[in-house]
């Protein structure tokens, strides 16, 4: 607060009122005229100033966004008996308080901008440095959510927060359903994309942070109903649609509604939403099959498999016995999303909110580069619960405590619409076979009839807590905090079930002479694992307004993750390439995370002292932790719990003929030593470096931001 001559005004009484919920916070300026309120939720506010000898001031229409540390200086005038009201007193758009590079997508943008599929995180692509990670693709195992890269970091190096709680998927990638969308655009108030040198309050990821907050009710009852319809009425055929066929049918209904308002005026509020997707998508597939000459040359078991697995070509003949087959299938998608939130103001000192989010998705996904007799049955269910309490001890000391629970479930399996008789299985029932396996023919097809990594069922429970103490001391805005997560990752997978028969050429397939056979040994498959891990972090952050036009951001974060364990000790690893046997049980690898200190330093400078120019610079170290995304690469697919092996030039079609499934396994405790005798199993192994180090990124930036006429600003 300043007087007309530019001097400080101590002891000014300030009231900050939430224009939508009526909550009021009272402050008194210190001896240098400073005031700070660190825990205001995003929204529209009014600021009232009263001090003896000066004209009262009311500033309306102050809009505060997520993560914004707004600087709003007020110049008071000598009392004249008339209250001065400013109805458009928005905080300056220029960031005068933080070195972090970030961008905000607000409620108006989410309402007004086109958003195909209504997956709100796609609007993050509006921010500089944020791009679609096209090369990362969409994977039945790694998650269907559309992936983004921030300043070149991998998609799994980002972190997604909803009301401050972690909602990353099992593989630490974009959360979302098997439908590939992150629904709830109607429930999100706004979200912030942190891309570089953000404060010590955030961590666990070395890329960017997508930080979203949900909508709450207000003193006015409001709601909406909506439906979005897309269909094939005006579509054209794509390049691969046969000229004689009709356009593949397509119909998508996306509908829902919201309702929010007061339960008790100025005290208790509710907000709820529902959204659903019903889609029937006609998929045009194109795959390689045998041409008529190749089909006619097949004999015996090969001929039987050709008749069952390969439809007759209906497209171009490519030569070498290969032709094209195009087909159209319907891909049904159903998804249901719901969310509810309650806010309650016990008093000016205590505010509590709770939120529950539910998202259930189902897709029968057609695979366009495989014959039409196989598809993926994908199921997902995500549930997020958050409870947060804000307590004000005094105008200088506040605390926020948040507890959360996130549960993500993903189930994927191969589904086949044709049956291969058991006498043609690579592993017949008499040898313990349970299904027809997979087929790879070089130049023709890879892993025909499915994905050898399936079925895979992943269940992640994430119990979280987070506490932050805010302390204003003169020009210092201090934050002290800590957080913890307890991860329970339960997985069921039977990789290579039925085996993979590999032919190096079409000619070898037609003569029934495979080059190799990779398989999980029947009777030696233990598909279930229960991994457990904890993550902890502590931080201190000081946003020090050293001068009225210069703010320093100083922070230090310390974080570590425990080594994952398996509840029954069912993991094994090869700790060194010179070891003669696997090591069974915990620890899986050494823990280097005890030294992960992450400093943050930055400044924001207003060189002309008019709030229109900001020079900012920052530096920070950001760590990735070894979290569930790494579990699937080792431990659960190794002997003695699961034994996978290979045979060279195996018999056909019974690839395990003459194979001794009960033979000792080399390379495990209790197995043969001094080499692997003939007739014993040589297991295929997957290992993790025992001295695996968490990756880190050093981020730094220098930027100049300038306000321009017409609500524009320019950043270099």
C-alpha cells in the first residue's frame, strides 16, 4: 500500500472477498505496507482497503488463476469522504513474482475453443514447448491416453495433478481411459502447464506438470445439459476403402450435464457432473495375406492353418506370394464419467472440500494391420478421491493438509473370433497348452492373432498425503512442506502364452520349417505379482520480495523412493553379467535415491517499476523416480517363477515335441553349475541394472515479458 507520495502505508485494513462464494479474508499491512494471502483458490475477488486518513478503496473484478502469485499494489488517496470503486482491477497479466515458465488454460478457453473428443489435456498443446508425442503412439500395454512431450522430455517424465493429487496412470503416462480421452472438461475450472524451473513444491518428475483444479459450487444455482453428435453422413471414403463398399458406419454420441450451487449460502456448496461416450466406429483394416498361388501350394498342417487364419486376398497382389486384404469392422466404445465435489466453510479460519471422480471405459479395439479375426478387449476404471483442509492460524501463518487416494485399473486381452483345433497348436493340451499361440512370418505378418504380451491386468492403488505450511515473514513468503505416497501395484500377466512360432520367410512357412519358437514353459508360469513401494519428499520455498520490483525464488527439495518389493518375494534379477545365477527376492536393485537434493533458484525483476515489463530467470534440478513404470521390465518374467525359453528349428506344428518341461533350469539357485548340460533349460532373462540411477534434468531459462495494448503480452 502506498500513499500519494509513494510512501508505505502500514496498518491498512484489507478484506479479500470471494465474489462467487462470499468467503472473506481479513489482513493488516505491515510496517512496509506489505500484505500477502497465499491460499486463495482461483476465482473472482473483491479487495477492500480502509485506513484512517485515506479514502476507502474497493477493487472489483480481480481474477486470480491457478498457481498465480499476483502482485497488486494499491495507491491510496487522501480522504475526501467518497469511496473509490474500481470495477476492472484485474491483476497485471505480467508475472512479476515467479521465474517459472508456465501457461494457464482457463474456463473460458475450455468453453470456447474447439476440442475434438472433449479431452481437456489436449489444450496443453497451446502452450510453448508442449507438443504431441506422436512417436510414443497409443499402446494397449502402456496406456491409451494421448501423450505429450514438454520441452523434449519423454511423456512418462511428466506428472498430472488433479486438485494437487497425483493421477498418473500405471506407467506414469497420460491418465485416461482405454478410449484414449481424459474426460471431465465440464468439471475442470482451469489448469496450469508448468514447463520450466517451477518451485520446490513440485517434483517427482523431470519433465512438466499438468496441474488442474476442479470446479466448485457457488451461491447461485447453475448447470447445463449437452450432447455432441458426430456421424458418417457427410464423410468420404478413405484411400483404403474398396470402391464397391459403402462408407464404414460411424456414430458418436457424447452427452452429459452439470449442476452446482449452494447447500447453505456462503457456507456449503456442491458441484456434480456426468458425461458419457457411446461410439460405434467403422474401422477399415488393411493387412497382408497369402495370394492364391501361395495358398494353393500349402499342404498338410500349413494348408489347414492357411484356411483358418488367412482370408482370401481382395486387394493388390504385391508379389512373392503376398497380397492385400482389406476389411471393415465395427469398434464399439463406451465410457462413463462422473464427479462430485462438496465445499464447506466452517469459519474464516477453516475450509474443507472433498471430491470423488469415477471413469469407466470399455473398447473392443480392432487392429488394422492384422486379419479381422482378432481384436483387443480393453477395460479401464479410474477412481480418484481427495479431501483437503485449509486452516488459518493467523494472517501470517496458514496450513493446507490434503489426503488422496487414486486407483487405476487396466485390463487388456486378445480376443479371437476363429478357433484353431488343438492338433494345430504349438503346445498341444497334452503338453500343458491352453491356447493357440502367435505366428510371425517375415515379410508377411508379425505376431498374428494378437499381442504376445497379453493378457495383462494392472491395478494401481496410490495412497497420498501432502501438507504445506505457509508463513509470511516481512518480505518473505515461506512454504514448508512434505508429501508421501504408498504405491500398491498388482499385476497379472502371462507373456508368450501358447508361444511364438517364427518363420524367416514365406517359403519356410509354406514348407513348415520354422526357425525358432519362443514360449513360456507350461507348468512354470506364475502370472501374479504384488509390488509395493513408498515415495517421500520434503521442501522449503522462499519467495522473497527483496525490493518492490525484484522478487527472488529460492527453494530446495529432497525426495526419495524406496526400492520396490514383492509381497511374496516373487522377483529375481541378475545383479551382474558375471553372476552364475539369478538372485531371488528383495532387494531388486540398490537405492541411490537417498541423495536426490533438488535446488531451485530464480528471480523476477520489474526494471521500469510500472508492472508492464518482467525479466525472469530460473534454474533447477528435477529428478525422475523409479516408480511402477519400470516394474514390468524385470522380475515377474524370470525363473524360477516363470520360465521362458526358446527352441531353434523346432518341430511343426507341435513345437514342444521331445521337449522335457521338467528339466532343471540353468542360471537359478539350485540349478546346474559349471555350464548348462544338454537337455537342461536355458531360460530367457530380463534384468534391471542393480545400480540403476534415477535420471535428472537441469532446467534453466531467461525470459523477458512485456504487456502490450489490447490485453496482449509478448514473451521472449
